[in-house]
C-alpha cells in the first residue's frame, strides 16, 4: 500500500536537491545531515507500510523525527544566510500532519 506521505516525502527529496548543492558549498557535513534526514523520511514511511502495530508506529515516528530534523536544518541555513527561505514549507507542514496522524493510529 502506497501512502500519500510517501509521495510527499519523495517530492521533498527531489525538491531539496538544489538546496543540498547550496549547502555543500557552505558545509558538507550539514549537507550530508540534511540529505540523510530527508532520505530517512521516505525510507521509514515505506518501511512502515509493511509493518503492523507498535512497529509501524515506530517507523512513522522516526520519519516524523527526521522531518523535524530537515525543518531545523533548513531554518539554520536561513539563519546563516545560506538560503533566503526554507523550500516547500506548506508541503513539509502537510507531511508533518500526515505523519503525526499516522503515528497516533
């Protein structure tokens, strides 16, 4: 079963590609952390679809934590002047809402 949350996570990974290139110019470790966190969202949502009960919720919670890490990394980059604004704010909010709902099921 494919979830809308998975599609949104893939959209986020795709949309962050240019931002990652910008991050790499300033701080390669920060770029890797953003890349790992955004990838983790999609991978954990995908894994959650094949799990049940508490195990499913665990993977959704990891995805939600990774989304929060992505949000923080983007806000730090804005604060440092690396990017003008954090991309996909509405989509990240929607994904967060979906993940929050899934982990409460």
